[in-house]
C-alpha cells in the first residue's frame, strides 16, 4: 500500500515493518513500539525520524492501520484512530 503524501522510502519501510508484525508475528514492542495513552489497543512504531506506523491490537495479533507523519501523530485523539473497513 502506498501512503498518500508520505515519501516512497518511508512508505516502503512502513510496509516492511507491517509485514514483520502482521505476517511474521514480530512484536511491535521489539521494534520500539509503544501503546498510545487513551487510544485503547493502538500501538505506534517508529518508521523514520518523522513518521510512525500505527497498529491495533486484535485477538489474532495486530492489524496495520497506516503510516502517519509525526505532526499528525502528535494530534491523534481517540476518535481520529479508526480501523480500515
């Protein structure tokens, strides 16, 4: 998946991280991930200096929600993090 307004190299790295976590069972915490306070099971994993990959904790592991800039990441509120349909 190519992320809009995210540099190609960052998008590619985010997809590699997502594959490790979702498909290979690597813990996001092993990759520097942390839970976001007030956002339930949402976990943030650093992708590059100014970008974060977001994951939701689900019964079977983790679901990739997308990649956001650090600027957008700093503005996240519970209603702004939604799972893709």
